[in-house]
């Protein structure tokens, strides 16, 4: 048993896959020992809750965090009951540097290179190669904590999908669903018309509720707006039947890039789109891009995104921060985390906001 004075760290853990409202809990654990050689101790500043984090806990996502034997001493994590810390993305600060670490110093802001690092936590010991410094652009220009915490998943996904499938030129058109998601627009709306205004302010030309996609008058309105242009790129995070309707808006030789299935429905596309219009359908996964590209390419992409952020071409997602106070018991913290996961999963009361966890420590 540890004295509570030493239990200054916390993490959201699960020991089996299932309904996050039942399987996640918050545990406290002792101070980290000094970092091993070639490793650093980091303190997480902000860690988002992304849809894929929920899927990892449910066990329906093709990625799994490593089991954490080091937590066995505080309860979960025995050989019989492996324990995992949730969370893939986050912004952290280097606190202590181990022997032989070259490129990192105490105080550096970093994001994770290693997927499923267990970012829903106060801190961790990580290999120096498992994190990458957040770029600074120019002398003083820097990005916000929220932008740093959310820069590894959604912005690069959007950037790569826009750049790697179709060569877009000024004046070209693209169509996307889930346009109010963090990947798409990073937007908040209390009703459709304010959502529409906000998306237009971010650069959308025409905004339609999904249900109207197959409506004739809506489709002719789109033709009018685009002047009948050949739309060659469609981005899909919803899947299900409405995506077939979106594909109907595309011109010849277009590309559909699917990166999510928020509707939890299969993607059913009309065969005619392939035969008569030469449609090409792709899947995109940012993690695969990270696996297939070296660290230098990753740094280039991060720099590019940071430049877009400091010039305000890429804004921080609309968000809310869930603070877990140091004084909250593990049970209270567990309730808070479960409540917010329930809201994120149902979408109720979230108004499109990305939730970020912040543990006081
Ligand atoms: N492949 C990749 O590399 C990659 C990278 C990043 C994200 N993603 C995926 O992209 C998707 C969006 O991620 P995010 O972080 O942007 O999430 P987010 O900000 O939480 O946005 C979720 C979006 O999904 C919509 N949605 C939820 N349930 C829906 C349903 N039943 N039918 C239609 N639309 C629904 C929401 O619309 P309402 O608010 O109107 O419900 C919202 O636009 C997720 O599937 C995520 O896993 C994939």
C-alpha cells in the first residue's frame, strides 16, 4: 500500500475491452522514477478524446496499447488482468531527461510519435524516439496548447486527403460529409443555420444537411453554385447510404476518400459510378501514413501544419476541457471521465466540441 502523498500520478485505464462507460476507470499511481537512459519523463498537458480512442476501448479498432505491468502495484495490471492506459494523442512537456538523450531538454513541448501511448494520464516515461518536438515557427510564433494537443490526428488527415489523391487547383470543388467534425471544420453550432454560417466563414461554399443530399432541388442548387463544374474529390467519414448520394454529386474520374464510418453502416456504392463515371474509391488512415513515412517527412508535415496554424489558416478545433482536479477521488474522477465519454459517444450536448482531458498534478 502506498501513502497517498506519493500517488501524484493518474491515468484512465481499462483491463478489458467493452462499453467504455463500464470498463474505464481512473487510478492513481506513484511518482515516476528518474528516466532510464535514452528516455524522458513527460507530463501530459492536454489529451483529446477522439472517436478512435473510444473504439480502441471497445476493442473494435485495429490498434491496441501495450499492457502496463508497471501499474500492477496500484491495483490493475497483474499478469492475469493486463492493464492499458487509454488515449492516443496529446501534448506533453518534458520534465526530466535520461542519460544519453540528445535532442530533448526539460521544458520542451512534445507530441507522441508512438501510437496508443496512453495519453489520458498525468505523465509517463517514454523513449526519446517516441516523441517529437512541437515546431516553433519564426522567432516567437507558436501554436496554442489545444492546437498542439490535436495536431497529430485530424489536421494531418485533412491535409493529406486534400493533397495526396487529386491535384487540386484554385477554383476546383470538393465535397465532404461530417463537415462539422474536427477533421473537417473544427466548428460549433447550436442550430443548422449557425452551423452553415460558421462553415461558410471557414471556407465552405454550400452546406447541406445529410438527409437532403439525394433531394433533387438540393442537387440542382449545387449544380448552380458550382456552375456544373466537375467535382473530383469527395471526403467521407460517415459511410452508409448517404455517401452513395454524395458520390452522385461527383463528375467523371473522381476520387472518393473514406476515412471514417461514423454512421456505423457499411459503404454501399452504386456500381454505375465505377463503370460509367470511372470513380476510384480509396481508404485513408493517418497512422498508416505515419508508418510508411520517416521521421523527416513527419517533421515536414508538422511544420507545414504549424505554419497554417500560426497564420490562422488552420484554427483550433472548437473544444471543451475536462479538468480532473487533484483533490477528486479516483471514484469521482472515474465518474467524470465516464460521463464525458457518454456525451462524446451520444453527441448530446457537445455541439461539435472536441473534448480534451486535463489532469491537475
Ligand atoms: N482515418 C484516419 O486516419 C482518421 C483520422 C482522424 C479521424 N478519423 C475519423 O474521422 C471521423 C471524425 O473524427 P473527428 O475527430 O473529426 O470526430 P468529431 O469531431 O467527433 O466529429 C464526428 C462527426 O461525425 C458526425 N456523426 C456522428 N455520428 C454520426 C451518424 N450516425 N451519422 C452521420 N454523422 C455522424 C458528427 O456529426 P453530428 O455532430 O451532426 O452528429 C460529426 O460531424 C471518425 O470516424 C474518426 O475515427 C479518421
